C-alpha cells in the first residue's frame, strides 16, 4: 500500500502546538508519511486560531497556499476558527474536512474512513459548550522542551474574547493523571516542560484540587529539570503559588501575567476580574521573593471607548511597572462578543499607532531587564536553534543567550556569567565550567 503524504501547520498558542503533536501521533506510520507543509502532500491539516481577525486571515492564506501546491489535495481545517465559523471555511477551494475543538481528536479516524471519497466533504461540528471531556496532550517535537496541556476552556467570558465559545467551559484532568503525563515526558530526553492551557489557574476545580497542588506534585518528578508556567491570570496567581515557585527545585522564576489594560475603567468594560492595583501587588510579590524574575504581560490596545487620555494613563501605568516586556495586541472585533457591539470603536490607524508606542515601550523595558542581569551567574538550557555558527538557549529567567556551536552542548544545562549583550538583545555567556545536565 502506498503511503499518503500528510502535512501539518499550526497557528496560535502553545496549547494548539501541544494538541497538534498528539494528533500527529494518531496517524499510523505504515499508512501515512509526515512531510513538511511546504512540500507536496496528499493531505494538508491546518490547526487554526481565531483569537484575532488577523489570525483568521493568515489561516485562509495558508489554506490557499496548500490548494495551489497540490490542487488535488484534501485539506482539513481544525481548531478555534473551525469551531466558530465552519461554513466560511467549508466554502474554500480544497477544504474537505472542517473539525471543531471536540471533533479534531477524531481526525485520523475521519481521514482514514473518508480519504477515498474525493467529492465528499465532512463538516463535523458539535456544540463545544456542552462538552465536559478533557483531552490531554503534550508535544515532543522539540528536543529540549515539551508543551504539556493541563487545562482547557474558560468560564470568564471577558467581553472581547471568543475563546470560551471556541473552547468551551473550563475543565482539566486531575493531579494524578497530569503527573503521569509529565512522567512519560520525563522518560524522554526532554529537559523542560511548559504548562499550558486556556486558563491554567483554574486547574483542578472539578476535582477539588488546585493549580498549587499540581505544581507541588510536578516539582517532585525526577528527569525534568525545569518547568515554566505559560500564562496565569493575576487574580489566580496567589501568594502561595509565588512563594512556592520562589523556593521550588524546578519551577523557573518566570511569570506571564495577562494585564490586558492598565485602566480600571477599561478593565471593568472588559469584565476582567481584578483592578490594576491587584496587578501591581502581584508584580511586587514576585519582585520581593525573586528580584531577577522575568515578568511579562499581555496588553490589548484600542479597546472600544479607550480615549487618548485613557491610553496615556495606561501608558504611564505600564511605564512604571517593574516588568520585562509586553505582548501587545490591537483590539480585534470578535463577532458574537459583547465588545463587538460597544460604542467608541477605534479606527485601525489609531489602534496601530498606540500599538506601535507600546511596542517601543516594551523594547525599552526588555533592554533594561537584560542589562540589570549583566554579570549574573545563570544556567542556560541549550537548544538546536543555530545561526552563523552560534547556538542559542534560555536562562531560568528567560534571558536569551548564545555561544559558539558545540554539538555536545545541545539539550544540556551549563552555568555561566551573562557577559556581553549584542544589538539583538542576546547575551554571550562566559562559562564557569560546571555542566548541570546532559543528554
């Protein structure tokens, strides 16, 4: 039997990447050959994102690219965009299967059953809101780290966000089963796990467990040298979590905390569950216990009703925050959300200009954070990423580092001093000679 060539392309968050990795494993090697998405394939699978209109536009562009590469290919689109707008995607040339966030785990089964029916298009679309099933996943494509999905869905329904409609209600596995997945990863050569989900701070609430229970259990697993928490809401980042990370054996001093706006007025309109003073207190607690920790924040700029005065207030607030960098997102209208109907929608020009100013502020903060770490002793996990004879890695507090390429350093930890910072904000490392781990 001739193997069918299948290629995968993933948009969006770390959660999508962990899920794609698990879905790929469902395709038998004796029936399918996994090829690069840029190559000729019989089947193209696109794991979509719908967090912004730009994400949807990029997804459509990739679908058209696949259709041009092989006009006879069968294209499958799955994920959040598929969940929210299946009919829109089904109309595109070449698209044969459109699967939402529940059905995508049946992708291999559907393709194997329907592959020989070229004129048959499957739109298998269920109501995600009704699902209580949690499907665990983790990635093992990267030799050094794995994205471990610990939670899915969200109950918050912020006014700007369509993710609860795309992913459903908050749900997770229990601590025991999640630890078992991490132990599987620990049996590989992977050294670092990134905990990911939609709202991971809500882990375990259906099991009378907590996110703190989870990270305390994960900290005891031998074989994983480092954990990172991908993103956690400020109202769910408790003092107890911060205190545990500060003294843990394996959790990195690295926090990604969604701020979304530095204006209490806008936060209320967004229906966020904190005030900006709460965010200040979270950052202050981290800094008290981990002075060199990396703290990053998400910010949405140009929310409906955000005046120039509001923006200047937000800018000044963020300017005073002791954080390392920002992820800046211009507000994007998501059909079906409350914010889409609010008055005071800003023009794209206004949003892009404010976004530009915050990106510049983020660059300034990142440079200050990096410079404040000059001369510190750190541990770097070296990755396969190379350029011009250099290899790269990240310290425990997420500072990017480089050293001349040496194959034996790949997937190892080394101690070193942060030495010289280049124009791309990457540190060279002066080794102290101590190796902390090996393949």
